[in-house]
C-alpha cells in the first residue's frame, strides 16, 4: 500500500534536496515493512510485553460527577505506557524500521522530553546511538526528562536558537539529518514534518484509536459521543481520531494550547494561524505577514509549537474535527483537579484536553460518553506545575 | 519585452572567460544599509550576486548564516527591504535572491515573484522547494521572467539529476557537501565525481557552493564547474571586522582576491 504524501492540500516534502533521497528510502521501507509479518510481530511483542499494551480504558467517575458529564467520562490510559506517554508507540516502530534500513544512529527532537525519553529508550533497547535535540528553555522546565534521557545513554544536545523550544529543536534535528543522512535515521516525534513522516507517525499511533474503539464497545456497548485529545503537533490526537474518523456520529475535538489567552501568546495554530511551510510540510502555522514563523507559547513544552500536523489541517478544513483551545490557567487547574479527584497526575499537555472537558461540559452533556486520550502522565511536570500552583517540598 | 532572468543569466555564463564568482550577501546583516553597501562593493568583483532574504527557520543553513539572518530579522529587516537592495543593484551583475518557501508563499508566489521581477531580480533560489514540489512556483516564476534556480546535492541520484536538469533554468546550484551551509568542503575525488555527474545530467551551467572558503578552493572548484558561490566565509569576515569601515574593506579585499584568482592568466 502506498503511503499518503498529502492530506488535502496539506503535507508535502518542503526540505533541502539533500534529504529527499532519505525520504524516498524511508517511504519505500515503510511501504515494505508496514504489513511485513516479521516487523509486525516484533513490534507487537514489544508493544504488549515492553510497553504494556493494550492500555486500559478507565472510567473517571469522580471527575465525571464533579464536571457533570452524565453519559460517562472515559480515559484511554496512554499515561500507563512504558516511559509515561504515547510517544513510545511511534519511537519503537521507527527504531525497528531504522534497524531494518541499516542505520546506526538515531536522532530526535523533543519538547516536553517525552518523545526524547521514548526515543532514548527504544534506541537503548536495540543498541543504537542516540542524540536528542532539546531547546534550552525546555531543558530547564523538563529537567527530569533530561536526566532520564542521559541515564538511558542518549546525548541531549541543547538548542539556543530562537526561543529555545520545540520549533528550534526540530530545526536543529533536521540540520543534523541533512548532514548525517547516510548513517542516521531521524525519528520525528509528532505527526509533523515532511512526508512520509506524518503518515508513519499517525499509523504507528493509530493503535490508540483502534484499541479504544473496541474497548468502548466492550465496556459501554456503544461508541463515544465525543473524543477529545490535546494537539501540539498532534500525534496522540491523530492516533485516537484515526479509530473514529469513519464514525460520522462521533464528534472529534482537538484542544490546542491557548497559552495566555487570545490577546497574549499561545500555540493555537489552527484557530489563529494560516497555512504555510515549516519543517517540511504545508500546514496551519503561526506566522507574521512576511511568513516569519512566530514563537508559540504554552505552559506545556509539548504544545509549545507554532505548527501542527498536516492531517489536522485537512480535518479542520473539512470540518471533521473541531479544534478549540485551553489556556495555561485552565490547564493548570484541570491538572490539579484530575490529580486530586482521580489520583492521576496528568501531563500538562493532556491537562488541556481535560480543561476542555470541564469547560465545555454543558455542551457535552447528553451527547454520549466522552472519551479523552490521557496521553501522558505528569511526573515530568511536578517541578513546573508545583511552582505555578504553589506546591513545594518544604518541611 | 525585457530580457528574461534566465536569458540574462545565460548570457553572463556565455560571455565570461572564467568561472563565475557568486558571492552571497545576507540582506539586512549587519543592517540594511551595510548589506546594501557590501552588495555594491561585491558587485564590482562578482559575476552574479546572491542576495539572501532572512527567514526565521532556515533549515539548509549552518550557524553562521542562521545567526546573520536572525540578526537581520532582529534589526527589523523585511523581504521588501531586501528586494529594494536588489533594485539598487539592477545596473550591475544579475541578482539572484535566496529565500525559503514560506517567504515566497506568505504573500502569494505570483505577487512575490512579480515584485522581484520589478526590482530586476534575475533568479530565485528556494532551498526547501525540491524539484517535485516546484511546478506551481516555476510557472509563476516563468510568467514573471524570474529563473527558478534548482539545487542538486551529493545524495541526488542520476535519475533525479536528470529530472532537475530537464526543468532547470539559469543555472543549477550544486551543493558540494552533504550538510548545511558553512561547513568545509574538501576537493577530493568524491567532489570531482559529483560535479562530473551533475554536468553529465544537467544541460545548464553548474555552480558549486556550500563550504567554499578560500580563493584557492574557488579556483579548484572553477576548474570543474561553471561558477562558485561563497557565502558563510564572507559573513564571517563581516562579523569579525571591528567596525563598519573595516567590514567594507574586508568585503572588498576578499571579493577582489577571489575575482582575481578566478580570472584567466593574461600574461
């Protein structure tokens, strides 16, 4: 089966000529291995015995009552994946692919550090060298993940350009790839970048949607009325949405970073950006009138990105998915409510999806069960969220 | 009907008795006036001027050009300022602008290229627009009379070289190293074979850049190719100069040195 290069007008391969050959090679490898029994069985064994799939579907009854979600609030527990987020689904698949392609070295970019940790983990598992690019700002706010990556044997390379966040780390990873393309596989962490990456990442993450659709039917006998996920680049969102795209009655909602609110800085590419090219694909983008890419802002490093995956742009244009946003403040309060009422400390990224459930509860009520992709756990965020919420370890 | 950009570029290659010297100036670095002055100084020595429009996320550029572009943006440089510099150079050697695709489409490719043409720009290099994504822009460029300059790289295979050659206009920019700008090229058998291969598949002149730093390297490239681009090295010399006057002098000395080295023996 051939790999999607475009989603409507979005996507494409807007990259330096030097890496076109590698993108062709990756496309061919993925077309060859995506249905290959050996590849699928190796990945399948790792997903079940190493990652812990299928991840459970959990009914969050206390939040459901507090927020008035009458038809049930369900969490797809990607936070229980090994390494603490859905990112490992993609990292493992791509590492297995890299090994089959004969690459000796893995590079990745990371914002919150979850993709960096997942990639460092997968690289350690198969014995490949790994370098992770991370903005200096993000290294400070996601310090624990920096330490984890280094413990796993990865080299974490600080990026000082721009605002020292995910956009800058991604640019630097692409430059490394342009330079070392013969030996190196670049594992992009979200459903962004030049084709075939958005399709590969979405495909590897679609297990979230496939599992949760079957689990919802098992547990409730019906499909969810609404599926909600946070969107930075959009990999957990596209992963869960892919399970429901053909179910016309299931509403799909992506929650972007509202940051400081509409008047301030934010990361709401779909709501407030316009199409342009960043990191190799044509998609909605925060930019100025000259096409200079704007600096995004979010309390969560993983949503602090001015672009979004091309498939989301297409789903936005055709109206299949509604894209909304939640502010830093709303996400932080949802973070605390989920921690205190469910005993689940969610990632700050995921907290944006939860904030939307709470703040849109009136319109969700009576619309069928609500399914949230609980994309990651918040251990990595305790320093930052604690500081913001006034919680510390003082005696 | 004015001569098209592609025709002007062709004429420069045809009439030259030496490999062409193509120095790069980042528009707006260290400031707009200085970059205009540097371009005017280089115009005295160059056969073609490559004029960079700064972009926030230059994927094909190494640290030197990245930093220069960021400084230009921090100083408030806008694409129109750089196109105005091109306009000021219209009586000199042809100007080829270099920028990233998002700059071109932000105001619409046709509008951007139309303005570039009005300013006398002969060609445009868009390093993140590979040949298979370029049809629409090529058409708009053709209508505006601006040559879309394609790039080829060491990782470009023969079939793709031929594809690039088939639609090439003006010249093809051959990237000497697998990497970003500002590295260091070495003249070895691999590079010789690359240039050979490019010339076999590409019917228009081939200009080599990325990592060329010295007049000697320019001469070595010139023995194989139709021209040589020098970019990061010029920016480095501007950055190293203690003041504006010294920067002007450094640009002039370097430009004169490379131009002299590329000239044929007249004795």
